C-alpha cells in the first residue's frame, strides 16, 4: 500500500474506533491496539509532512503552544432559556404554548439540562471548522483547537450520512464525574486549588491556552440543538436522531410527549435517575418539537417562547452559624470550617461546611449567629453560599476573622506567595501535621498498614507511643493489647501488619514519606530513576529536573526534604527497621536500560510470548515501540509472517532483524 493510502486508512480506522469508544461507548478493539495504531499514524505523519491534515485523529492530543482566543460573532445569537422551579410554572408554559398555537396539536420534546458550558460547533462540508463558546451570547471565544481534542466531537462527519452542507450544532461540554474526581485528587496531591464542581473544571479546561491540557482532561459533550438553512426535517427530536447517525453524541435521555402528565412523569423519573448519569445535570429542558410551530411562537428579548428549563430543586438549606473552627491538615494548610445548627440537606443531616480559605471567608463577611445558606450541588462537601443579612439583629455575634496562630500548636501562620491558604510552619511538632503524615504513611496506596486507622493513630499518639512513622515499627504487642490483654488478638494483627509493610515496594516507600508535592506518579518516577534511597538523597536539582514528569516544584521539594536532618534520621531509622530502600532485584531486571534510546518495531506472529508482552518488555528495558520502519529504527523484532514490504524496507535501510530468541538473549540479565 502507498504511504498516502496507509495514512488515510489509519485515519479512517482511528476515527471510527474513536466514535465507537467515545460516542457509542462500544469499543471494538483494545486500548493497546488503539494506541498502537495511533503511534503508527504519528510516526507516518512525522515522516511524511506532505500528507498533513488538520483533522487527523493525531491532532486530538493537542499542542502545548500557547494560543490566544479570538472573539468571533455568533451567526445566530446564543440565547438562554427561561427558568421555572415548580410544576405550576411548567403548566403555565404548556398553557401559553397551547394558546399561542391557537389550539393546534403539538408535541413537546423533553431533554436533560446538562450542567456544563455551552458550545457552538460549525460544520462545513462535513468538517468541523469552528467551535465558539457562548461568550455574551452575541460573540464568544474561538476555542476550535481545544474542542478538537474532545474525542466524542466528530472532526469529520460520517460519509454519506446525509448531513447538510453548512450547519451549526450546539450543545454542552462537560467533565464527567469520574474525570472531575480524578482531576481533583491529582490536584489535591499536588496541593493545587480544587475545582468546586465539574462545570468550573470543564470551563477552566476549555479556556486553557494549551490544548494538550484539554486533551488530557477527558471532556465529554452532548449536542442538543441544530441550526441552519438546510436542517432536514421539521421535528427537532427527529433531527437530533438524524444527527446521531451523522456521528454526534446525542443524549438517550430524551422523549417526545403530548400531555402535561407525561411531562411531569419525565421530570419525576429523571429527578431521581439523573444521579446515575456520568455527568452533571441541573434540570429538564422542554422544547416545542415542530420548528414551524417554534417559529410561530417566536422569541422574547432574551429567550425563546417555545422552550423553557425546569430546574431541579436546588439542594440548599438555611441554618444558623454557631462557630467557625480551623482545621490543620497534613501539610499544615489551615482550612476554616463552619459549624452550624444541624439541617437536612439532600437527604443527609449537615452540621459542617467548608469555607475554603481566608479570602472566601472574608467575602462572605460572616458573623456568629448569622443565618447562612448551605448548598450541596455538584460539590461533594457542602459549602456556605451566602448570608441572610436581613435576618441580622441585636443577638447577632461578632464578625469572624481568620486566625493568626495555629489552633493546634500556637505557631504563627504564614502565607506562601501565590497560595490562597495560610500554613502552620511548625511541621515537626504540630500534632495534626504529625498525625496526618502517619496516616498518609499507613494508607493503602503507601505502606498499606490496613489494621491501623486514624483513631488508632490518634490513640497511640496521645499515649506517646508514636511521634513519627519510624516509631510504628517499635510498637510491641504488650503496649497495645488493652487492659488485661483483652485486645491481644487485634494487637498481634497490628504488629504483624506493620512488620509486613517492610515488603512494600520501594516506589511506595518514596510516596509514603509524604514529601510535599511528591504524589504517586512522581514517587514512581523518582524510584525508577534513582533505584535507591541513597541515590535519591544524593540527587542534585539538575539530576532531578532531568526526569520526565519532575518539574521545579517537585525537585525543590525533594531537595528541601533531604536537606533536613530530622528527615534523614527518619529515613535511616526506617532502613534499620527493614523498610525497602531500593528496587528489588526483580524490579531492577524488569526495569533495565538495556534498550535505552532505541526505537524498535515489533512485527509478525510470535510463539514464546505475545506481541503485547514483547512491547512491555521493550518499555521495561528503556526502549521505545514504534509502528513503522524508518532510518531511525534500531532493530525489528520479527516473528513469523512478517510482511514482505517491511522485510524489504528493513533490508534496504540496513536495519537488523532479531528473532524472538535473539531478542530475549539481548535483554537477559
Ligand atoms: S437548548 C434557545 N437544550 O442551558 C435554546 N440548552 O439557559 C437553546 N442547556 O445556554 C438551548 N442542556 O447551555 C438547550 N438540552 C438542552 C440543554 C441546554 C443544557 C444549557 C445551555 C443554555 C442554557 C439555557
């Protein structure tokens, strides 16, 4: 096959697999196979820039070139919908439509109201040419490059699907709950400010100047409104079903109904079921289905008369603020917490809500005894969204100020440049910081000492048994078996599981130390690179910065950690207790650099190991898997039936061909 055809075929196949995976949720091939094809295409495109195509699936990985957003006008203004909050208002809408249409029969399309940010996509000749945010409704930001990285948005429509030549389609860009939670977990680990809800996260992501950030954040999109002069039929519902066949992701949670009762049924059903959806929704949208009837009903200055939004009950409550307390975390960050009269909110009793940080607290202007509004929207932790200032009276207490000293140890708080939080700097003697570090050390993904929990850590700390993580290994059964040895069995279990943690792999030990900014991924990279604690302790800033994924913040933090005598002492004590301080021989052999810097093509059918196993071996030995043979290929690992074209090419370029046996010999220890 000609290279050009090969590239085109790969692009077509990858787009189809993209569609199967991201739109239909029904992948046909494994992720590894997909990645392999993608790499093959990337290699071919790199070798043949003459066949460049801005719509290639490889573009979906984004670029880290900074971009400025250009403001562009909307062809049709992006209006908003009138909101309703109860069924009576829905009935009023239904009645207005009926009179407006002078008794003519009509249908209503019921849809979910997705809680993300709205986007307008323009397609010309089946190609995505522009993606624009809502902006002020008249003009918005051109975010085409970023939107191209969202896998469920088609860059090219399905050929022969019967889409109009020019049209616009609008919808909502969303961050699924799972991506949102993962993103916040990562940010927490890196101690970056968290996103309050998926909408803010999606919006922050889409406005990123760096499209590779957008690509990494896993956004989703549902489309719900077609515009243009050649939209196929009169029915909105039917048009959206057609748009699904063109390649768009159209919600299944959609129903065409006639009566008010059916509308209520839809609302009641989805008010409960929506909690199972992968993305955030905040209501229902009702649209008159016929476009002819839509035109007859027309618009007010702000919104269409043919549609409304019904907003689900905001999960908000009003209660009294009793006190503000300040919590000190493992890193010393101080978080203000509102303590309130208990109130029922979204099915649970709420007593505490976060106030985030000093700035948020100051903005609320809280006084003790204030009546406050608490919300639990997309957020996981309830938060205070406002104060009922009208309800203030003589009994209202004093204004709440942020504290200046640590409530736990009395140290004066500090604020680091560019950070919203105040910190207690007394990391070696402030109890919650010590206990927090121990809790981190024993956690499942660190040393996995699962017989201990926060309560036991607290108890042992209070009894003076532990002051740091190394003390854990000195605990004896007699110290913790309770009065008259009543807890003998659990005490033995605890001592045993602490001892067993010395088997935990080195990379998790690095993570368990709790070096600031060193999350699981960074810990893994450090462990694999330096291979031992001694080497890591001795690392220079330059050496650290050489490692993929380690930037200045992490590198400086590692240096700071090991510069501190008490940390080095702690590591030495852990070493004495038998905690792993280096990669095990198996890990070392599994991660050699025997193939470092080599690009290897795997081709053909194998008998001793599978293709994927060979690819893993290549990576574990520091090599790189590439899809096609070029002058840069170091060697080809060939099984049976390697294609003649590949053989010939390797021969022409003088690239060595290794059999399975030869390859295995090469990576042998
Ligand atoms: S239709 C002219 N359908 O809600 C009507 N909007 O206040 C065009 N939204 O800005 C909008 N889900 O971002 C429509 N199924 C849905 C929707 C939806 C969410 C958002 C959209 C719009 C806002 C309306």
